[in-house]
C-alpha cells in the first residue's frame, strides 16, 4: 500500500520512534487512520481530512454510545480537541466516528461522561 506524508500536529510515537510536532511522518492509510482520528497528524495541506461519510447508527442509544466512546478516546492533553469550557469539539468527535456530530449529541454524550 502506498504511503502518504503527514504533518505531525502533536508528538507521537510510531514504530518505536518519537516524532515531534512539526515533523513529517510517512504512513499508509491503515497506520494513519488512528492518528488522524485523534488529530495527532494532519494531511499535507495542514488540515485533517473530512469525516469519511460513515453512516451513523440509526438507533439513538447506539449513536450516543459511539459518540461517548469517541469522546472518551480523545487526548485530554491536546488542546486542539477541546473548547475553552472543557467540552470536546464536534470536529474532533467526527474525526473519530466518521460522521458529523451535532453540538446537542456532543453535549448529551459529554453529560453522560461527567456522571
């Protein structure tokens, strides 16, 4: 599979090597996907790709569970993923789920995580 070069947005470790923010990293699609999902790398023009257009679950509870899981997997130390009030950005969640996430969905999932 062909590799594409990405810009490292936050320091990451890949194949036993540390890549600092601002460096370049060549990855195939499978290796890039999890790093793109958490916005640790960006495509060559400096933006994360749009969500893949995956269809969200039709069941509201399944969708909420997926959004909640996506939020739980976000890096709390990466300020690019979070709003100033502490809630996650909908774009960061969408990068993980593969579909657009509304602010209302984010807020419901966030509330569930806060207990």
